[in-house]
């Protein structure tokens, strides 16, 4: 039974009229819609729209939608722009609480089919099937396991992989992900003259199993356990000198936690996509048994990337997020939205705090550049740097571009450590 009203096939506007045929000819939409049966609508408040009936890979104009995504005309124009304004590139950015758009009807059905809405909007905006395959040889990457003790998890078998040689840089993955996010960057390790890049999977993530004292579903992440785990891995690596640590999103907060709580263990920290605190990233669908986590979590994060980053790399980020253990992403986001707060570390920062560089990708609408600038202004020894081409996953969505920004950050840390306590730029 319909729970929402929408434009039917007799009232489509030219903006939406071609969408059923575009979807019907799109291999990605076909793959995403296999075994799916749903009817939904995309409408504009100024008039016009289309109702789509999806049935096991086929799509046609339909009636009586289960849910309706309704945006202002201006929002549809922003989504369809060839060069979208940063922060307007994805439908989720236009829905409340960030935007004026709404979802009417069955909210559960919307969460279950967000992947179809996303792809439909991409095609409506002219972002079609073009792909840009990038070489993926990992011959220069080596991996092994370390045993570390982390309270309250006990002994943990942690997977570590590395590439390159020289001064060490330790890379921390984002919420619900693992060190495979850094494969693109590890392939570029030779560009970092005198740098060894090291990435690891947190316990419960990727190729690291649950902690020895805990079960599959016992995972909780706190400021203490997160920073303690990073410090334990650094100690177990037995590096010739303290590393610089790098992280984005949740890991962007974590590197600052480590700098505050274990300053003697690192030579500096590069924090990306972190603000003083984070809101609007936690919701019930992230762990609901009624929503496919392997679809919802990657869709919840996909739009945070720049539409100009290579599609093949963004697709890899999507694929990586479909791999997570049950409930792990939700627990990570709980840390990020409830435990992380800059006020908790400010009393710990002093003259012994290592140099800090904060960087922000312009297309991130969850932690926009202004939030990262605000955070940088609160921290001693902090430098700020814009990444105008990138979004929320700069290291993974466009590793080649991020490598240049990271090289700048590492050189800045070296300069700050050698010459001055640093300042905000």
C-alpha cells in the first residue's frame, strides 16, 4: 500500500523524463537492483518528478511509491552541476538536518534502498558509467602479524602491512574500514624519499580478529583503548625512531588523542577531516537487522568523497565498506560522535606535544573545512592546510593527489620540529 504521494508517469518533467531509460541501460544500477523489488519517487518542490518501479534488475515508470525523495529545485540544480559546489555533490547532503530536502513515506524502505537512490541521482546528474582503471600491483607491499596487549581487549593479533624504506609513517584507517584503504598510497611509497609507510588493522577490523578477552560482538571503542592500541602497535613495531602518524575522519581524531596521551611515542601527527566534535553521523540504520549493513554503510559514506576523484578509487572505498564486521562501523561512529571532543585533550597539550598538521578536503560535508580550521585554531603547534580537490577519504579516494598533500605535511612537521613550535597558517 502506498504511504506517500508523488508525481506519476503523466507528470514527469523533462529533467526526470529520461531517467528510466538511463537506469535501464546502466550496468551498475542493474547490479545494485538485482533481487530488489521497490517503487520510489524523486520529486522537485517546484513541480515535476518521476516514480520508478524496480523489479530484479529492471526499471520502469511506476505508481504508488513506498517513499519519496523531495528536494528544492535549487538542490536538484546543484546536484546536476558539471562542477558541483563542494558539499552539494550527493543527495544526502541535501536532506535534513543539513539541507531542506525530505524523505516522505517509508523511512525504512529508504534506508534499505539508498544505493538505488544514489545511483539514480548520479545518472540524473550526468555522472554515468565512465571508469578509469588504475594499476593495482601490490608487489612492493609486505604484511605480517604483531601481538599487542590492549586494555580492556587483552592480547590482540594485529595485521600490519608496509611499503617503502626510511623514516617511518604510520597510517590509521577510518571507521569500520581497514588498512586496505591505504593500498593506493602504499603503491606510491617510492615517491616519499626516505619514508616507510606502515598501515595496520584495528582489532575487529579487516584481517585483525577480535581481542583475546572479548567475543565477536563485544567491541567497544573509547579514547583510552584507541590511543592505547596505536601506542602498543608503535611499540611492537620496534621502529628506529618515533613515527609520524596519519589518519582521517575517526582516525583524524585518534592521531590527536595519541599526540595528547602518548606524546613521546611519535614525531608528529597529520589529522585529516576532524573537527572539535562531530554530529549527525550516527543513526539507527548502521546496526539495524532490518537494513543490509553491507549496502547501507558504504552508501552512507560514498557521497562524502569528491566527485572528481577517480571512480575506480571511490568504488574501492565503497567495496571496502561493504566488508566490515557486523556492528563494527556503528561502534566506531559511537566513539567518533560521543567520545571524541577536543575539550578532553586540551588540558593534556603542552610544550612536549609533537607538531600537528590538520588538513581538510573541501568536498566533505560531514566535517567541512571550517570545522577543521576551528579545531586547528584551538591546538598549540598546529598548522592548517586545505585540500581543495578531495573529500572525506583523501588518502583512499585519490591517493596520487593526497600523496602531494601528505608530502607537504611531512615536510612541515620536519620544519616545525627543527625550527619553531609552529603556528596556524
